[in-house]
């Protein structure tokens, strides 16, 4: 009976426990100003962004250091992405988009470090980022174009009888943007980490027979590194696409 109970307890795997926000210095109660594990790892991500983009490039050497080379790769990639989607006019928003992209890259990848906390697996972060993009672009669209911003809802190339129906669909689609924008990032980050935790639980329970779960963990972990980078890219490129609506509502 004791052996059976031990075997059952070994397979008590709780993959969602890793996403629980806890006070950083112990205790059970939390307020809005309580330092938490999310606060810590978000701070780590921000420090890494500063180290890369500020400290790592302050020398601006003609022969760049390794850190400066990485920063220049981020710079060139983001610059080209904005220019391709938004044109030269979109480059004035480069600092915001560059910072957003770099932060998401670090926040996603840092979450893969053992015992770290994935801040982008929580709606509190992804919804805030998505809403900030949505509100900024909506305000910018009306400030820059006035009522002409509403052209994005009116499909002038469609047959006239279909235009009112398409307009309703476009309005709904527009206001669903922050939901899809945030859930896509949050869901992908949460799902992969949960799968890794499940396989890790099986590996710990099987002991010397854990070769298959360990191989699975390595495969999923490698996939998660790719997903972390791709999701940061997807979030950023969607931001650029949405920005294009504010800059060129008639297109």
C-alpha cells in the first residue's frame, strides 16, 4: 500500500503551478505594490534590454563588440520591418517598436531559464501591451486623419450592397484586435511551458527509465526557444500592421 501511494504521489504533476504569482519575500497577502516573482523577472528583462541597447552600444565603435553587433542586428531587423510595412513615415515610431520587440524577446527567452517566471504568460502583461498598442494607434489615427480614419471600415473596392455588411465585420474585427493580439502571445507561452513541466514530472517519477521524457523535454525546449522568438516577432509585426491603418487608412 505504501509503495502504491508513493507511486501515485510521484505522478502528481501540476503544470500550472509555475504560473502562480507569489510575493517575492514570502507571505500570503498581496497588494498592488507588493514585489512578486513577476516583478523580479520583468525587471530582469528590462535590465537586459538596457544592457543591450544602452550600455552595449554606448561606445559606437567602428569595429563593434559582440554586444554591439547583436544590438545592431536587432536595430537593422526592426528598422527594415517598419520600413517595409509602414514606409518612411513609420520610422518615427521606431523607438517604441524597437523597445517593444526587444523586451518581448528577452521576456520570452528568460522565461525558459529553469526556475524563472514567464511574465508574458500572464494576461496582465500581454493585455496591457496589446491595449497600449490599440489605444495609441486609434488615437493616432483620428489625430492624423480625423474622420478619414473611418475609411479602414469601409471597403470601397467591394460591391456596394456588401459594403455595409463588411463594415460591420470590420468594426467587430477592429475591436477584437487587442484580444487576439494578447491571447496569441499568452497562450503560446503558457502552453509550451506547461508541456515541458508535464514531461519533467514524468522524468522525475520514472527515475532511471526517464530517457524518453528527457528526450521529449529537449525537443520541446528547442521548439519553445523558436516559439519565444517567433511570438515576439508576430506581436511586433502585427503592431506594425495595425500602425499602418493609422498612417494610411485608405489603403
